[in-house]
């Protein structure tokens, strides 16, 4: 049971990671952001990326905040999955 919960948690984080990447690469193509898929992905990932854009301003035309956001996301994912694993062990699932 616990392995299924951990696997679902892993898949959720993996899917969100790919949505962030698609959003970043999609920003290179302005027409992509105007499509239904681009708008949908933007609604999902902009709240997260917006946190970093508030604190890390772009340097000219280059925005480094998504790169920092991806590194932070990797850390958050590892921390959350390990916390979930330990919580499941504590409750005995």
C-alpha cells in the first residue's frame, strides 16, 4: 500500500516537473502561450514560477528564475517524497 502511495506521489511531482519544463520551453515560442494547452499549463505552473520571478529579476532578456525554480523543485520533491515515506512508516502503512 505504501509503495503505491509513494509511486503516485512520485508521478505527481514528475508530471509537474515536466509541465514546468514545457512552460519554460514554450515561453520561447510566443504563439504557444496563446494556445489552449499553453494557457492551461501557464495556469498550473505560473503560481510556482511567479514566486521566483518576484525575487529574481531578469538580467536583460534572460530570466534565470525558472532555472532556480527547477533546482528548488528538485529539492522540494526529494524532501516531500522522503517525508511521505517516513510518515507512512510511522503510521504503519
